[in-house]
C-alpha cells in the first residue's frame, strides 16, 4: 500500500459503531411469546370468544329468549338452528353467545378486582411485616380454612342469587390466594439492595412501594391471576348450576347446563354444548397463563 493510499484512507470519515438494541423486560417477554405458538393460538381463541360475546347482539342469528314449544330439543343442524334448540325451543347458538357475556364477565372481572385488592393487602403485609403482616395474613388464613367451592356456596347462599352477589362472592373467594402470592413476593423483594438504596436516599415509603416493590411483585401476581380466570369461570358456572348465580331466563353457560341436564338422554350433544364451551375457554386461559409464566420468568 502506497503512502498516498494510506493517507486517503486515514482521511475517510470514521464509520459509526453499530448500535445495539437493548430490549426491556416487557420487550423480552414479547420476544419469548411470539415464538410460543400454542400460547398465541389460545390467546387468539380467547379474543375470538370475547369478541363473539361482546358483539352477540349482532352475531347471534336469533333472539336467545324467544321460545317455541314446537321446536323443543331439536338436534344440531336442524333447519336454521345450527346448534339445535334447548328444552324451551330457544336457539342454542344465540344463547351460547349471550351466555358467554355473563360467564366471561364472571371469570375476568372478579379476578381483576381480587388482584387489585388482594395484591394491595399482600404488598402492605409483606413490606411492613410484624403486626401488620400478622393481622392481614391471619385474616386470610380464616378464608383458607374453607375449600373455595364451599366458601363460594356459603357466601352466595347467604347473599342470594344475582349477578352482583355472584361477582362479590367470587371476588371474596379469590382475594386470599392472590394476597398470599403478593405477600410472599414482597417479602423477598423488600430486603434487596435496590430497596435498601432507595431507603438510604430518603425516598418515602409510598415511593418505594409503587416505584420499586410493586413493579417487581407485579409479574408473579399477574401470572397467578391469569391462572384464576378459568377457576372463576368454573366457580361461576357451578354456582349458576346450583341455582345460586344468575336467575332464568338469563343466558349463562352454567345455568344452561342446569336446565338441560334433564334432557341429556334425549339430546346428549345439545346438552353438552355449554359444558364444551366452559371446557374450551378454561383450557385456553390455562394454556395462556402457562405461556405467560414461562415468558415472564427472567431466570429461564
């Protein structure tokens, strides 16, 4: 290489170093999720079910409350009844779509309320410890002494039926396990170095709780909460099946199972449709929660 060539190369502008894109925590979570095809399929299925329930008035082919004794317990595919008819001659597909509104509401809304309430109590108990922890967690242990199903039946039986009472019942039943998860996670986080550093700088307790503790506790709480959606759907359907949930003629998957149980020997496939809807929805939520747990596990 000649001196002139070397001088020319030195005069060329320096090429900037390539930038390295650093993913944040949620970016890493999404990067894992987008290759988990089972979780993505189940998430898409849940979104379809929710969408059909929301737009049921426009999607349902018939009035879900219009009965016809001349068309009682017709099989799947009978005339315009794609999924047959129930014991009062009502269109099963329309009632299934409308019933999804109640069942999904009773599955998602109680979990959301219980996550907020139980998570708040758990963070307070885990951070302060001592007498505060004892009072809160021993109160939760009282609810843990009863199986969730029996506790739900007892509370719902005391309050009576109806959507509001069912919502309150499921929220109360789901608060203790979420509070326990939040308390355990907070107890592990409160003594970490970054929390001690925040205390040494004079940060307020509220600032430490919301800025440092809550963000690190959110991941296990949300993952556990996602597993409770299917539990809430099954509990709500069980209460409706026992007559402790919504009252007829409201379309609800559990209530539909209850009213069709006498017809299982006449039209077994039609009678099983609400149960199949509950099964598919519960499995989808469980698989999505498993995928979230794996994606949000930073140690994996």
